[in-house]
C-alpha cells in the first residue's frame, strides 16, 4: 500500500487511462487485422473458356490466389440437374495454377444445348471465419456435337504435279474451311450469291506430288467438331527436265560477296555459294509462303496471265538442276519458275491485274516483285535491275513493274517468272493458256452453278503503249 500512499490520485487516473487506451488500441488493431484477413479476396479464374464445346474439347483454366496458395480446384460441367466433376486438384498448388481439362461430352452425359462450366476453388490463406465452398466463376457454354456438313459442288477433274486446280463446295455449321493437298492446308473463299453459301479454293500441287496424295476439304466449327471430304480429282504425274549448271570462279567472285556480305574470310567462295544456294534459297521459299498468305479474298485478275512479249523460255519450271564445280557435282536444286530471255533491261510487265505485295531484294531472286491476283494466286518477277512499283500499288495487265537484270543468283540478264498459289510455285504454262483455264478452272465452277472467276465484264485497262512509269 506504500505506492498508493505515494502516488497521487490524479496520476493513478492517468495510468489507468493509458492502460485502457492501449487495450482499446490492441482490440481495434486485432479486429481490423482479423477483418483484413477475412476480407482478402479468394481465388480468381483468369481465363474464360471458349463459348462452344464439342465432342472432345481441351481447355485450360488459370486460377490465381490473392494470398497464399490455391489449395483446392475443381471444374464442374453442369447441365440441368446434372453436375459432373471434370477436373480436380488438391494440395498447395501454388499462387497461380493451370488446370488442364479434357471435356468428353458423351462420357459426361452432356447433350447438345446450354450448359455451364463452374470453377470451384479455395486458397490456404487463414481467415477467422472459414468460407463456404462455392463456385468462383460460372461460364455459360453451348454444347455442339454436330460436325459441319461438307458438300462438294465441283472440282477440277484432272490435276497434274506442279499444276493447279479449283474446288467449289458448301459447308454448313462451320467457322473454318480449308482445302489440302497432302500436308498443305490452304484457305477457301466465299464465292457466288451469298444465299448459296458456296466457297472456292485454288489448289496447288507441288512439283513432287505423287499419285495417292490425298486432296481434301476440311471444315471445323467453333466447338472443334471436324468434317472432311475427299476431292475426286485425278492426279497425273508430270516429268520435269534436268539440267546441269557449271559454276565458274568468275561467277563466284561476282556473286558470293554480293549475296553473302557477312561471310567470314576463312570460308571459301564455293562454300559461300552453297550457303546461298541452300540456306538463302530456303529463306526465299519461306518468304514466298508468308507473302502467299497476304491475298485478296476476291479475284482481281481477268483472263489468262500474259507472258511478256518477245521473250524466249530458256529454263523451265521444276527443272532439277545439278550444280557442278571443277568437274564435280556440289549441289542439286529445283528451279521453280520460267526463265525468259529478251533484250537487256527490257520492260517487265505485270502478268495480270493485281496489287503489289512485295517489292524488294529477296536473296537468290535479287530485286523481286510479287503481285497478288486474289484467292491466293500470285506472280513473282525476279533478278530485276530496277523496281518501279511499291507495296500496295494496284497494277493493270501489262503495266511495267521494273526492268530485267541479273541481280541475285542470275548468270545473265533475264526475267525469272513464277506463278504461285498460296506461295507454292506451280507451272505458269497452265495460267498462260486460256483453254486450260476454261477446262480446269471455269468448268468446275459451271458444274457448281457458280459465276466464273477471272472473267470480268468491265473492259481491261491496259497501260498505254510507250508509257514510261516513274522511276525510283
Ligand atoms: Zn530462274
């Protein structure tokens, strides 16, 4: 009792108020801390699934916990009164977790129509009051188990290796329709009156296509249901000529430093040539394929492609070339175009109407121009000494694109000319020939009852004779 005697009353009251204040602060602090823990949001689902699910649909759900780890994750497919667990994971799954799901509609008893995908999940973050299990996300989906319908309307009867063809068809209930020759799958385009719902596709048969390579139309809907139908075209293999090219030192001295400026001094000219002839050639092929995807979804051309006047073919399409140096074969490659000889630096005319989609140096092709004629049909002009058009220019048949030259891997001034379908080289012979086009492109469209392609009613505007376009 000594202290009570010594401490004055006013001071005791002060101590008590401090104690009460501290207790109050502790209580308020604890309550707000517990309140904060309780309020921390749980796990969220970051990736909504696609709107449609099919017979077998693979999905990935990404879940993320705000604090702690995702501790429990369950994906349920709900339709009417049925609820089925399609994926489940438990344990400390990490702050962010990916749950792969393979939805097999038949096994889950899903019928066509509306359904829901629910994400049930929990974290391991401690909260004063445990939360009830509940779906953190619920996504409406449509179950679609009906594959698209593919109906063939017409197709080129006889196709040849290194040649072209056309197929007309109709698909119902599809969001994507491609046409394939072997491994190459190419797009198709709506054609004719919209109410008919017809599509067309040009087909390229690479030069080495053999009998038995399947030609097919494949349609896919948004739910991933796929339908495929064979194209009843008969393939006639073609034989292509062979040629031998002698590589001279003077040629190597002129071309290798030009085409391979970063070559190391230890690399011989002939090794440099092989890099150009193999790697740079392959790069150019890849560029052609990439540019082939940039095409108008309507035909821009009108009538057969036009061969430049007064030119002589001196190397053929799909010629197999053996390269010889000092008496031995050092390489073999395939020549994808026609070499056309004329006078030096002669005018290079556009083979038909179109839009310039490429106008710059292209490795072995030197200065090159690619003109898009729509629906995947393109023409390539190579080894030019000058280019007089730019990407985006609309060109008319016969309009000057540039002048012939010997840029790239060319031995002398000539025009290297290619016809491409979706970036795959095909023989120009077919597209130069009005009768071939009638029998192989127009005929299947007639069978299909569709309008002709590449025969416009409006008059063709040709570049006036003697017109010299601007030089760049
Ligand atoms: Zn050539």
